[in-house]
């Protein structure tokens, strides 16, 4: 068992006052067999009422509206969580050719849809090297993770939250969310259900990429067993050093905070995360995030979700 103290601050700043800021947050770790929330305190500018609900993917979500004019929005989460540092259990060895998925499970059907990309020939070439109908789902997933880890460089600042898989392939580099998105395409192209996971990666005495920060990895599905986590950024199975926040098709389903507002102001986003290990060591990261203007479709989705929870 390990206990981590996680401090996560999302800060929006505006160059002039804005109002009616409608927001959605997914910063609520679930209690499970591998993690238990001991304490969780949330502080938001203006202390608005937060309406809670469970989304389609099973995530706990909070919606709130900050009506009065403001030039800053601060969302601060203080979390004390205990994780189980257990060894990976023995996984079933199911050859991929024998894997049968429930055709009535609509989520699994969504999780095998990889979408169209320009560089599909690149993806097909990678799969040709890895795929063998006699191989187990577990072996194929780990080999795909290994390919991403070994052939793509971990470089901050090359990509943004809106970078596509085609751009990741072109750069041959990225960060955790890029590695996760690329692994998702590889697995889904082989019809292995896979989902994006958002969370934190906590200090490891052996050192891992991205520790002490928000992190992303992948879970793939094994019939009659369930979901198994794998971290392509570090090419390791998910362990007690990973704290899960939310899951979905990709980053957009798992964004820790997103919203829209009224006003012509330009917004600036920074994210601070610190993770304290039980021996007192603290890891910190503070990033300025590149933002594009929120699309009308996403803005309307957030507003609709908020209105539905008030009914």
C-alpha cells in the first residue's frame, strides 16, 4: 500500500472580465480495488454549487456555473489517496483469433472504432510486424506499447491537447496523451477494445516519465476478464503508482476541466500539480496550456449538460 497527497490547481485568467462561465470537471477519483480515496477537498472561485452526475463512461462529473463577472477562475483539488501496490495478476492467455466480445455491449463497440487517419498505411505497417492470430491479446497489447515507447520520443512542447494522431506520427514524438492516442489506434485497428485513461502518475523510486503530473494511459479489454491498464509512456503495466480519474474514447472525454463563458476576453490556462510521496518527497509540475477558442459544438454540449442536471 502507498499513500499519496495530490494537489491539483487549474487556473484560468482573462484579460478582461467575463461572466456566466459554465464548466465541467472530472477530478473525482473513484474508489476501487486498487485505489481508495481517504480525503478529497475541492475549492472553486466564488464557491458555486457543483451538480454531480455519472456520465456515459461511468465517470463522476461535476458541473457548475459562475455567473458574476470575474477575471480569474481557480479550481483547486486536494486529494489524499491510498493505492494498492500489488503485482499484476495472472492474465488469461486468450489468442486474439479466439476473442469473442459481446455484440450487445455498445461501449465495447465504440471502443473498437479507431476512426480514419491519413497515415493509415503507417499503422498497418506496424500492425503487420506485430499481429499474429495465435498471439494473446495481452502479448499484442504489450508489443504495441513497446513499439510506441521505443520509436517515439518523449518531448514536451511539441504537441498540444488538440494534436491529432497524424501529427504525432509526423513528429515521431509527443507526451503521455499522444502516446496513449497512438496506442489506442493500434489496438482498435486490430479490433481490441481500448479506452483512454486520465489520471496522475505518482513518484516511483526508479523514476518514470511524467511523474508528479497529470498523466494518461490506456486500458484494453479481455473477454470474461475485464480491463487491463498499460502505460505506453513508460512501457509498464499500470501499478499502484497510477491514480485513475476518468475514462473515455480519448482526451476530450476525460478532460479534467473544460468550459465556456460570455465575453470577448482572451483566456490563459495554467495547470499546477504536486504529488507527495509517503516518505515526504514531493514532485511538482506547472504548465501553461495552449488553448484554442472553444468550439461552438463543445460549448453547447457543456451548456446542455449543465441545464440537464438542473432539471
